[in-house]
C-alpha cells in the first residue's frame, strides 16, 4: 500500500499545508521538533490530528529547501 501525503510541513515558515490547500501556522515548540538532520514529523502530525486538521492515517512530509 502506498502512503498518500495529506500535508506538507515547511520548516522555513513553520507552516503546514493540508491537502485542501489551507495553511496553518505550527506552534514554535512543535515546529522545532523537525530539523534538517532529522526530518521526523511525528509531533507535527500529532498536533494536526489533535486539532482535527488531518485524519489519523494521514502522512505528513517535510518540504525540502532547494
């Protein structure tokens, strides 16, 4: 089964864009858990699920800077 990305987290702006196109500012204490060295989005995903922004089965990916 292929994972479907439901949200993209941008480290530069600390924003989460969900598949509907809406953008949400991620709280700093949550956003800083995602680093360039360890792009683990588990806390960003948990925050988004708790606030009903994405479903629990959703995948969150990190926007890598060019």
